[in-house]
């Protein structure tokens, strides 16, 4: 039997009590050894609170998002409807993030027993495969981030491929997935559903571009994505000003103002175009960080890129990039530097930090804040 996350049973009990109104709201986190910690949380001013989730903190100080029993129930029902059934879940994500805790919440609402991977030793294809083999139900689901799926599909073993194909659905969220990764997943026979959402929406609430049942999506005049409906959080614990800025009600419908830009086509499909703070104004010219990132990632030898604007006395903001390259030697970095100017011309990042891989948060998302801080220090030191 493969190792399961320690302390999972008390966590499930505390979650169940909170969801049934028989216990306080809870927050799940991990200690320095990666072991699960369950904490009771006082939630003054919030009725029916069940779970408190801290945001990833990728762009600033984490926010304590309050999720109610009603919102979590609506999310679980909508998820089951979209996936055409309930089943057994494999927890392969850290429980302190909304996608992780939602695996446990969905399991409790469905009355099924989840299997929770012990991630204290990190996520590996071997550990994932062994954990997937512990599932016993015929109907099986899991949630992953693109980095995890990429690792599973890089030279996968026959056992890993078999495990992936056994899942009735693999929810993929936490960041954009490249067309190449999705194509590789399809070719491997994995049933992947891309998701979009955040802690403020009880996790993914848009599947393959379409909102779940009782979820609304629209784009305001500035191109910002607004999400509404029954799955919204109640607000931020201890921060009424931030709550009022992010959440509002219109014609009796609650809405959440995301940090992303998007578009909706005639079929109602939502396309996420990038973050609202994606635009870098350098020397009076507006530059899309997403566009520069995409162009950098087309270059030979570039594995991934992150682009941000950093303060510049000369330009107001300067375009800076943290780039993962397959050859991080001085010669390899010098070759990349020449290629970036050829590819992007005037839009080429003025400051570049090249490494073997991007900085990542424990939940598999790029550490935007950490990389921006390093790029800013590098630019100011020039």
C-alpha cells in the first residue's frame, strides 16, 4: 500500500462537522515537514462559514477567503453534473489550496472515500501512479495542475499511462495549459477537462471554457472577467474593504471581479486572455506581458518564460523576463540573449534572468511575486 497523507482522517472529520454545522470553520495547511494541519477558524461576520482558504500569494499577501456551506454544496453539485456522476477522488494537490480542499469536500458530499497522496516527498509520476492504484471505485477523478500533468506525460511508464486512462475525468487548473500539453494528454488517452476559477469561486467553475450549472460569466467594459452565481465565496476574513472591492451584487446576483482579462464568443465560451495587470507601459508604449512570454516560449531551447514589468527610471517600466532554458550555461544563455532580440526586436526584455526552470509555488503555479522581486533587483543593479 502506498503512503497516504498523514492526519487525513481528522481532517475529513473536521470538514464533515463544518459542512454539517456541527463544528467551526476549518483551515487546512501543512507544517514544515509537509504534514497536514487542521485549524479551527473564528469567522465573525460570516454566517454558514465552513472553510477558509488562503490565496496562493503569487502576487502579494495571501487573502483569507471564506467559503460557505451553501457555496461549497453548489460547487460540488455543479461539478458532479458536469462530470456526469460522482465517484472516488485522488488528492494529488496540497490541501491548503482550494483545488486540494475541494477534492475532500466533493468526496464528503458524494459519500465516497478519497485517497490522499503524501506529498511531503514531492510529486513524482511513480508516487502518483502508486496512489492511483489504491483507488477502488469504478468511477474515478483527480485534480492536477499543468506542471504535474507534464511530469506524468514526460516519457510515461506503461503503469502511469494505464493509471491516467482509468480516470473518468482529470480536472486541470491553476494556470493555462499549453495546446501541446493538451494534445499530448489526448494522445495518451487521458480525459482532461481544463478549469478556470479561484478560491473566490470555490475553485474551478468554468470547464473547458463553459460555466458550470448556476455559474455566470461575463466581461465588463474594460475586458475584465466577472464571475457570478451560487459558488462565490462570502468574502475575505478581516478585510471588509477588500471584500467590497472584489465582490458586488447586481439585480440580486452576487458577482466576483477577477484579476483576468477575457472574451466570450457567440457560443458562450470564455477565453482567458491574461491578467488585468498584464500590460506593461514602457516608454509610453503598451506591451502585453502575455504576448512577450508567448514569443519567448517559441524560441528553440526555451522551456518556459515569465514576463513582468519592473520599475525603471528611464522607461517608467522595463520589460523583464525570467526564462527557463534547456542550456543554462553561460554559452547557452548568451545564445538565448541573441535570439530574443532577433525574435522580439524593440519588445525584447531589457532584463533577463535565465535558469533551468521557473520558480514555482507548492501548488504548482509560477511564483510570480518571487520572480518579479528577483527581476526587479537584477534590473536595479544594472
